[in-house]
């Protein structure tokens, strides 16, 4: 009797091909009966539907709904989407992801399997959709494309189209999982011809990608003034992103609930309207122009903080891993298998605690951790250890500071994932 295959083994045995007839049935039906409520407006500067060559489609990764804002408007053109490896372990997703020939990718680490599958699809005459930031926006504007993206695009050598999604983050924020229906605008254009790819260096390719993909939803909507239905909860859990008071400097004392965000230490705060504009309580309050401006100010504070060679963060966490044989249920992202303490400093990220009832330690060099993954909201984060998914559930709402500190330590200590000058 042959040994039962694990979920990991089953996933790695799959050979991805370009989508077939089921894509042509499921996606149009989904587009007709589901996508309409998101009020998606589409325009074309260049139309990938008219290009019969195998090509890559990329986009700013605005939200977890981006497949609707990119793939559905291009029907009947079919795309193999690239999605986080760990999503295939969730019972409500693995079936449809497999049927639609979605390609798994271990985010923020090299993944030879993914490269092979993308090349297979293109060799069959198919098209692939990639979100090169590696994860949907946390803040409402872009992160840089991931390490090696330019080299990969140059290696493939096929046309690259792109989409700019506006309003996607405001519809589906990272800090609150409630959909907020308003308006989403998607504009398609071409980014690289095969001839341009041959002439450009990998660095030049990434520079253009970062420049053309950049978008700030909050800044955009200061002009557009679209309203997003939040049912009185526009600020719900916003403090998980805006965790530092710009008036008194207190950390983790902000509270976002209802339509207000307020510092519990000094009273600084604002009311937020359904177009996401922040209105200070009074003239004494110190409130940045937008939520992304606040977020970027926090990052600047962290960049100063990590200059101290003694900088160190510690946090009690629960440890989660992916299941071996049974799919995750109830929309879970991992199985809790232990608890311990994580530490971040210039040496990297460490975990000391338990796993499956035994002592377990983990350490990753800071140069090997450009950032983390975030499966759902800002309550937990994950990384990979030797290809294995490890998810940390902090005891306190500190995740976003850990992200910022890790990214900036990575850069300070010579890591390859560099930031870019934002042009908003």
C-alpha cells in the first residue's frame, strides 16, 4: 500500500496548464452575479484582449479582490493567476484555485516551482497575472516590487501589460475585512514590449514597474470624493495601522471604532467620513493629511528608532503552521501548534518556544527577511523557514510596527529589497 500523500506533496505534484472550459463557465457567471456590486469602471490605454501573444499582466496589489478588478474585465481572455502558496490549504479556496489553474507561490522567498509553472503556461500560449508587490497593500499605497522581479521579467521576455486599480483598497482595506462598496476604477495599459525588455536592465525594469504601478488610494479619493458604505464603521480597527499618535507620540494607544480614531493617552483624534477624509476633533489635534501620510510618518519614526544599535522588539505569540493532511476550515490560515516569544533586532527574527509539545527554536538573518506575509488583516503575520510556512499571532496589536521595523532593518543591514521615492 502506498503512503498517503500530504497536502504539500499533492500541491507540488500538480502541473499547471492554461485555463480550460471551466474558466470560461465559472468566471463569466461570477462576473455577472457577483462583480456588479463593486461598481467597477474600466478603461483601456492599451487592450490586452486584442493581443494574441502569450503575455504577463501585472497590477498594483490594492486588495484581496484584485482578481475581480483585473481578470474579470478582460473576459473572455483567460489568465493563470499567481496566489500565495498557503491559500491552497484553506478548505473554502483550494478547490476553486485548482479548477481555475491558479499558480501557488511562496511569498517573499525564491520558488522554483512557481517559475516552472509560469513558463509552462506561457509555452502553451497562455497568459499569467502577477501582483509583483507579493501581497495586497497594507496602507493604501504601494510597496516596491519584490526582489528579482526585473530579472524574472527579462528572463521571460514576453509583453507585459499592467492595470492601475483605484478604489480597490478603500473597498477592501487591510485593517478591516468588511467590504465597503463604492467605486473602483481600473485602467489598462502596456508597460513593456519584448523589444524594450531586451534593451533594459533588470534594475531599469523594476524602476519603471515601481514608478508606473504607484498609486495612493487615499490621495486619489481626496479628488474623486467617492463614498464607501461602511455602515458607521469606517474607522473600525484602524488603530492596527495607525498605531502611533502624531501629537503625543504614544504607541498603541490609538483606538479606531465607529467613525472616529482617537488617542487614549492625549485625546488627539479625528472623525472620518465615508469618503475616508479625516476631520480633527478641534484645532488642538494633530492629524496628517491622509491615512497613508500618517502611515508614512510612522515609518519615518521607526527608521530613526532602528538607528540605535540596541534596538530590539519582543512579543509573546502563538505559532501556527499549515496542516499536513486535512484542509483548514472556518477560514483559518494556520493551525496553532505552540507558543513562545519572538525577537527582532539587527541579527534578524528569532522564535523560542514550543511546537507540537516540544521545544522549538527558529532564527532568520535580517538580510533574508525583506518583509512578512499577511494572510488576512493586521492581526498576524507569516514567514517561511526552509520553505515551511510559520505564522505568528502576537498577543498585542503590534504587527504593523514589526513589519516596518523588519523592512527598515533589512535595508539598514544591507538587504536587497530597497525602497523607492514615492511620487504622490
